[in-house]
């Protein structure tokens, strides 16, 4: 979750409000989406940055979909 501060704008684009209650669940979903072992913060942020640079809209759509289902 150390990378969440960098994703404030992304969370706003998804319409997701990060709270103390949902923060851990969202973090787990992001780890699942990118295929990085849970709690590996630096590796997660590295992959998230790469995916956002490659196709931010696709990442947002994938995150929205994963959080709904």
C-alpha cells in the first residue's frame, strides 16, 4: 500500500474512494491483477507504473472490473 499515494488520481478516475476499511482489499486486488505476490510493495509499484505507462485506460478498466466482481 506504500504506492497508494501515487495512485490518488487513478483512484479518482475509477470512482473509487479509498478508506481505512477497503484499503487492504483494494491492495490485494491490485496485486492479483498484476501478478505480484501480496505485500511486495516495491515490485507492485514498479509493475503498476509499467502498466499505467503502457495503457492506463486498460489498467483502470481491469481494476474497475475486478473490484465489481
